[in-house]
C-alpha cells in the first residue's frame, strides 16, 4: 500500500472517530463545564459516565437525570446529603473537594436487584499533591481473620441476654473486658467463654455471664450510635436482610433465585453465586462473629455472593454503628 493511500485511510478513520466521540463529549460536558450524568438501572447500564475527573478546590458542576426510574445520588465517605434524581428531570449539583483521592458516587434509591452496582468514581487530583498518607490496614487484616470461614458460636444463651441486668455485676468485672480493643477483637461467644473461665466471676451462672456480655457490647456504643446504625441499616441493608434482620427482605428470594441460575449457567460458580441474605437474628451465626469479622464482611463485601462492598461508601464511624446495631437483635436494653 502506498504511503499516500495509507495516510488517506488514517484520516478517514480519524474523521469517523471524531464524529462518534464529539457527541458523547458534548453530552457529558457542556460549554460551561457542567458534567451531565445519566442514571439507569444497573442491568441496563448504571451511571453514565461512570468515571469523572476533578481537582481539589475547583467546583465540580453536575447535572443529573434518570433515564428510567427514580434514583438517588450521594458521595461515599462524606456527609453529603443524598439528592433525588427523578426520571425526565435535571437536578443540578456543585461539589468541591478539599482532599485528593478517589471518591465513589452511588445510588441511594432501591431501583432493582443490582441496585448496589450503581456506582461511579470521581478521581480528584491536586497540582501540589505531596507524598500519599499511609493507610492503616483494617482490623480484620491486622488480626489475620479469615472472614469467609464459617464462624458458628460454640455456645449460645438460653434466653435473651440483658445489658441492664449485666450492669449489676460491673464491680466484679475486670476492666480489661470493657476496652474497645477487646470488644472489637472477640465474638460474644468468645467473651462468654473468657468470663466463664475467669476466677473473679466463678460465682455467676451462665445466664448472668451472658448478661455481662450484653453489657460489654452496650458499653462500646451509644444510643445515638445505635440510632444512626438502625437508620443506615434501613436505608442500605433492609431490602435484602429484612427490616428486622431475619434475611427476608424484598430482594431475598430474587438473590437466591439468581444464585441458582448462576450455578446452572457457569461451571464452578457454586462457591461464588448469589445467596439468600444472612439471617442476623440467628444467634449461632451472629454470636460467633466478632465486630472485627463483621467489619471485614461489610467493607469488603461478599465477593460474588450479592453482598455489596461498602468500604468506599461508609466512613469508619458509620460502619461501626451498623455493626453495633446488628448485635441489638440479640441483646436487650441496649439503649439504656
């Protein structure tokens, strides 16, 4: 092929690409620098575009709209209030970031089985960016926990433990049990066994020891933290796990059915298929799980089981509040 002919073909290809890409660029960025984001259910595309760039201190102007059903828009790891994104209407929003990093934006309205997949990223850079700040590994990594391994409680209470009753035994309780490090590192069942073998508590029966466990778990949260955890659970978890945590949310059966279908369609999918959500009211399951283990499951997600990864969405405080709320399905008087 002659050089002139090759050059002509390259020019034609470049022209075609310009024709195709310019309308997309115009769609996402208008003449005033506004980024237009379209939301669709995850099954038909999710957010478009799903990746945006911004600079520290420079306002980012967004124009949001839905192409199908009602969606919501929020930025993870922030206190930004969610905004509704109704179909056929434009919602304008301006964001200014004070720190570089990768921020996740996500849908806050339950719009379908794969609602949690409606996520996108904003890459925020700074011209004067120095050395990156070191990030401490999460507690479940520090403790070397296998968060995918079964963790049934070897012992469970015969009746619902009471934090209020447990408070009556604080004079006998060594202070080491009341530290945040102890609470986060051990499961309630492990705590019960530790208390059972402690000489200072040998006069107490099993029910009283479980009451002390409830008191330890209560002492590491607050009524405000539990209320915040309950609200976050209702907004982000109840559709699958159920309003009362029993694993019977409105999407529970659909998740199980999707898992069965994946096993039929994919060789080797059995171990990674979507599953019916965990029942948080099952004491054998929950009382065998430490807060650190639940932290890992929450921030990392279920690796294909249908459990979303929340690490880029929730702050540390929000994550610990949700975890504290999960134990309230088993311990009474947690807000006293």
